[in-house]
């Protein structure tokens, strides 16, 4: 957290001192980003941590408390290791405003369906002003707080106005996002040196390919970009279990399409031409520092894993014309595919899980005929 001492001017031109407490949060799962680095960290859940920090900031004289939460608007309940925790975070007493993110949402947005406690017209959650300004700089989020004198001589928020302003536009021909405002030359000068250094490093060749590697249609069938990840994971795990009691078990590999259109738009795909493969291409194939995990699963657990992935599809009505395959609010990375087994997905059956992984219908099953090496 940080304490920011600022001087503000009121409507009549008088100057006043204002102390702002700012606290930052990451999903607990972000801890994997420290693996392989000299750093370590202890983790607590977002809401639990906020409840302990807010009184501390107030005791240090904070007039306002703002939460910077790399977390989205999701579950309404505070459960352990909650990733998208903005809704229960907004219930923590003493938080004056929240800036969210992570889930590639735009808020306020009255056109979407939101969980209970969310007022998409006012831009509040449980009465707390919240803004989520899209992703990749697509929007500018603004929270205007109206302040009045508090009983202790400080200041307190008494009203708010929240809005998001788009600063990107969709290209009418390709659908790709383009800046709608000019770049700030001061910022460009600031990052130019680092940008050139990273660009040179990313162009360094690390291998070669004789075929084109793309993630086009990764949501409907096997593609080369995922096949490479599947094979790399299986190869690595096979080496790890060699010579152990697990060596004779079948090794499956599950991965998700990270870049395959969806909410990010029609320009968001991996497309590597035949020829040299660079570090940038590897980052394009797998952009996140995820941890490779080997899990010992039963057959029923594997089927449930597949059911979760298959839940990203809409339920299709036979002989009813063109219908959307995915719901517009479903992240493309929710559709994991598993290599090393064969299975079918019945899209006429109802999904077992909801878009965020919550159990929707325990009796629903749309994954069929699961087999490994021809054996059920």
C-alpha cells in the first residue's frame, strides 16, 4: 500500500490537503509468476487482506482509500483463493473506490448481465464506486468523488460519478482495434530505449519451422499452435516421471487457446510463417508464465475436466438455422483441449458448468465416448 499526500482545490478556489491511501491486489494464483525468480511471497485472499489493511490506512490518516485490484467482477461470495473478487471486495467497509481489471471487462456497462449487488447504471457495487477500463488500454476509466468534511476535520466521499471512455476504435474493414487518440510523445520517449532493447531480443531466432503455425479455428478443432504446446507438455512430464511408478501411466496434455479471437477481437491470433522461429514467436504461442503441473487423475475426473471445457459452448438446437457457437461473454481460453485421448462433444446437450466454472446442472453431460488408445 501507499499513502499519497495531495493538495486539492475546492469549488470556491480554496486549497486543502488530502491524504489518499492506495492498496494493490493480485489474484492469489499470481504467485506462480515468482517461480524461477529470486523472490518469494506469502499470500492471503484479496478480501481478507483488504479487511486488515483498510483500518491501518485509516489509522495513518487516510481520508480516502482506493483499491487497485487486478481482479474482475465475478463471484458474489468470498471463497478461498477467489480470482475475480471485486464484488465481495466492494463490501469491505472503508473502501471509497475500486479500479478493477484482469477479466477483460468494461464497467460500468448496462448492456451486460452482472451479478447481484452490481449497479451498472450508477457504476457501483454494493454502493462502492467501481470502474473496470477494458484491456490493452482500450478505455479510460474515470471516477469522480464528491467530498465533504468529516467529523475529524478530514474528508470523506459522499457521492460519485463513474464512466468509461473508449480510447480505441474498431477498424471497419478488419475489426482490429486502433488508437482513437494520439500517443503521448513524453511516454514514447520514456519507453523508447527499453522498447528497442526488447524488440531486438525478441527477434532472436531460437529454431525453425517448415509449416505454418496458427491458432485459427482453435475453438472448433486441432490446430498447430496448440499441438506444439500439447507435445511440449507431454514430453516434459514424460521425462519427469521416467523411472518412477508413474512411468507406465498414459500421459495426457491439456491446454487452452490463448490467442483465438473471442473477446479480444478478430485480430487476436497466432500466425507464424514457415522459416525461423523467434523468441517473440514462442511468446506468441504461450504468452503466460504458467506452471506446468502433472496431475494424477481418475477416468471420471478426466471426463469432468472435459465437461468443464465443453461448457464454453452454447447449446445448439438441431435444424434451427445458424446459431452462435460461443456466448459473447465466454473467454476463449475456457475451451481447453486434451491430447492423448479421444472424445466427442454433444452440443445439443445442456452444459454442466457455467461460464465461470460454477456447477450449473449436475445431471448434464455433453462429453461422449471418452477413450485412451481405444479403451473406454
